């Protein structure tokens, strides 16, 4: 079976989309293609939200509808069922960001625990839960811990709280046998996140892989990091598990390294990132380490599937997942799922206004990632034509 070729099947890719939804998606991606207009619209939208102008309806009916499951877990049920109809799992992603108060961190902890409970009641539909450490901790505190600065008494207290929140979430996942992804973030807080995640893996991954760390393969040190983790986990006798991504903060990382005159943690070019990405997948498959390959790259997704087949592993072996974001790359998700591979999608949710930073990132990503928008447009157009001719 030619996996890459199978991604061309738009009938399978868009089976759950009505003609109306397809046309709407086409208009949305066409809008993204006008880079300058899109950037201007993002600025206007942010201002409009700041001034409390009633534009929620407009956002809800456009980008929010396309990229998000709804405002609450309950709201996401339609998206969950739709994905399940295409044999694609859901990863409920509470996408409220950028708040820094304790009450918010506690509320987020509660919400993540609610997604774990929901996953436990819909095991066939929701294979993972996910969270970001910056949703539970002040960024500046993580930065201080990361750079090994001495914390004052107040900060010590705050960090104990952060650890309590993370432990409560991981404990709930362990109790319910729900796999839990911990997102990777900027390199200047990532050592702190890695340390917290490794502690949780050691505590909760004794019998099965519950807690997943994330490896960003745009970093040139991540293969060595992976090999080191493998040695430690062997010695301490716990199971490793990873989400493997390329990494979302490249421009920011390079700019900061330049501004502070240190060597950038980012690979010298895309080819190095791509090579390390596939190598990380191969190492994990060979060692039986559970993974979730978070990627919209057709070649990497096909590479993972081919490796699984080449090693006579059952495609539905739940140790090996591939994941995309809702509203993107359905041709990869649905076609792999239809061939029996384990596939899931992040389904972001939260109040429209709170999810705006996430939506703006999606819009910008679809503008800046070379070929991403035109690929989505081509696929949607192909399916619209196919339906017309049938
Ligand atoms: C389910 C899912 C979960 C994710 N979770 C995280 C997460 O926890 N943390 C996170 O940081 N990101 C996360 N991402 C985003 C991810 O890291 C990528 O930014 C995004 O998926 C684009 O990469 P790609 O593999 O899809 O494909 P591609 O489009 O093939 O790759 C683009 C990526 O390649 C890298 N790249 C591009 N140009 C260069 C260059 N010149 N030199 C070196 N590298 C280059 C960059 O990482 C860029 O984002 C997630 C993505 C998905 C789908």
C-alpha cells in the first residue's frame, strides 16, 4: 500500500464535511492566503476584543467553528462524534492562555482533570488528555527555575503549588488509565518542564505509559536528550512516552538567541529537523516507546505508518499514534485512520474571546508555513469538484 498516495483521497478526508462546510472552509483558507489582509484583520480583531465590541458571533461563525470544538467540553461532543465517525480520536485541548493568577491556574487544573474524566467515560473516542505547564504556572517562575536561580520564600511556596497542580492532574490520569500529553514550550522554560515531566513519568509510568513528554525536533540536542532519557528510564525502571513534534517557536527562539548572544538551540536548516524527526520516530518504534507523532507533514506521517508496517506491528497498536489539529490536514488524519492506524486530533475549546490567541496562531501558521494554505485549498477544491461530478 502506498501511504503517501492514499493522502490524495479527498472523499475519505472530507466525508464528515457537508458541502456548505467545505465551501466555508475554502473561503477561510482563501482569506489566510492574503497574508497582509489576514495580519491586518488579526490586529483589528484583537483591538475589537480589547474594546469589548460584540464581534464574538463573527469569530464563532468563521475561524472558531473551523478550528475549535466549542466553548466547553459538552460543546465538543459534536466534533468528538464526527471525528469518531472517521475513526479519529479526540484530544480535548483547553486552549485558554496568557493568564497569570493563582485562581486561573487552579481553575485550569480543574478543567484538565475534567477532560481526563471525560476521556475515561469515552475511551473509544478520546485516547489522550493534554495540558501546557504555562497554564498552571507563572512563566517568570518557570524561567527562574529553568535558569537555576535561587527562589525566594514566596516563589518556593508558589512552585510547590505548581507541583501540586501537576501531580493532581497526573494522578487523575493514572487512576483512570488515561494517557496524558504534556506540551513542549520555549527552550528557556523547557528544562523546568522536562524536570517536572520526568518526575511524573517516574512516579506514574511504572506499569503503563501514562505521562508523555514532548520532544521538539527543531532543537539540535533532542536526539541526545532522548538517548539519555532512555538510559535513565532503564535504570529507574519506568516507561517512557513522547509526543514528537518539530516545534512551534522557531522564530522566537532564533531571535532570542541572537539578542542574548548565545548559540541558538534550533537546527541549522529544515532538513536537519526533518531527519532528526524521523530518527526520533524510528528509535521509539524500535524500542517500543509509546509515541504520539504530532505533525502535518505528509512524509513524516507516511514514514511512521510505513515503519509500523515494516516491523510487522499491527496498525492499531495504541503505542503508536499520529495526531493533527482540528481543521487541518484531514487528508492525513482520515486516510491513515481508514487504513486502521491510530490517529487523533487536538480539539481546542474555551470561551471565544479566551481562545483568540490560539486562533490567531493558527491563522498565522497557515499563512507562514510554506504551502500549508495552498495544500488545504487544493484539497478542498478537489473534493468540491469531485462531488459536483458525482
Ligand atoms: C498534535 C500536535 C501537537 C503539537 N504540540 C506541540 C507542542 O507541544 N510544542 C510545540 O512546540 N509544537 C507543537 N506542535 C506544533 C509543531 O511543533 C509544528 O510547529 C507544526 O506541527 C508544524 O510542523 P510539521 O511537523 O507539521 O510540518 P512541517 O510543515 O514539515 O514543518 C514545519 C516545522 O519545521 C521546522 N522548521 C521549519 N523551517 C526550519 C528551518 N529553516 N530550520 C529548522 N527547522 C525548521 C519548524 O519546527 C516548523 O514549525 C504540535 C503540532 C501538532 C499537530
